[in-house]
C-alpha cells in the first residue's frame, strides 16, 4: 500500500502540483496589469473608514489602487472604470487617483526583483516539463530512456531547486517592501485622524496565491531531490 501511494505521489500528484504552482505564480506575477485587474494584487489601497472613524459602520466610496510586480491599476471610485499601466519589470506605479493629502507610498521594488521572478518562472516551467517526463519515462518507450540518465535527473533537480529559491526569495523581498509601505501609509493616515483621506492600504491576495504555490512547488522539488539521492546511493 505504501509503495502504491509513493508511486501515485511521484507519478501523478507531484507533476500536477508542479503545474498548479506554475499557474498560481504566473497569475500573481501578471496581476493586476495583465490579468484580474481588480481581483488579484500584491498591495491594495481602498476606501475605508477603519483608520479615521473606527466606530462608523457606513460604507464609503473613493479611489482604489491595485499594485503588482509589473505595474498598477487604478479606479477613481467603486463604480469607475479601471485603467492600468503598461506592464514592465521596472514599473512606475500610477497613484494619480489618490487625493493630494494622501501619504506617499514607497516606490516600486528594484527592477531586478520582477526580472528575477521572470527567471524563476522560466525555471519552473522547464522543471515541470522535465519532471513530468522523468516521471512518465516508463510509458514513453525508447524515448523515455533519455530521461533515465543520471545527468538528466540531476539537471531536473537543480533546475527545480533554483526556480524555487530564486522565486520565493524575490517574492519575500517584495513582501517586505510592500509590508513596509502599508505600515507607513496606514500610520500616517491614523496620525492625521478625521482630517485624513478615507483610505487604507493592505497586502493582498496575490501573496496568498504565491505562498500556496510555493508550498505546492516544494513537493515535486523534494521528490526530485529524493530521486537524485536514491540514484546516487545506489551507485555508491
């Protein structure tokens, strides 16, 4: 039973998790400028009375800003049209819809961070293809013998590990950068009290997608490293 479960994880579950992780990371990376302009973002600034009138329960209308790794989208009010900046690895965020007395947000992360995420995505999709082929090599006839070579399995493990480390490190840097921006923005709003703009900043669901993606990604990477260890141990 354990052998069958192990085979099912390596042969079916791990490749599926690898593909799922790639899709989630890609969505979080491209949002909001290319995909899901108001549904997915790494940081949002939205209308709220939470920081200025904490005991008020009424709704509030106002501008919204959605920030991501490649740029930003803005909406002048809850029912307004959404406009987005051109996606780029060195984005300049559009904050023009925010009132003049709104606190400044930190500038975008350094250009190398989104670029490194793009590199990690390239490693991730390459790892998925190689990992899937090494997993299904027994069903691929003579062509599958190519993926049984130790060099191919070693390359697969290294590509997966590099994609994981580069990607999660880059997102952690952006998370710390945006976390500091949220903290400073909300603190300045709170200091101004009732005269402050009715806004609140928060890190958003894009980061949740990223953490789930890398939790999934860890499974095939560990499987690939385990295969490599077993292969090396068998030759020792």
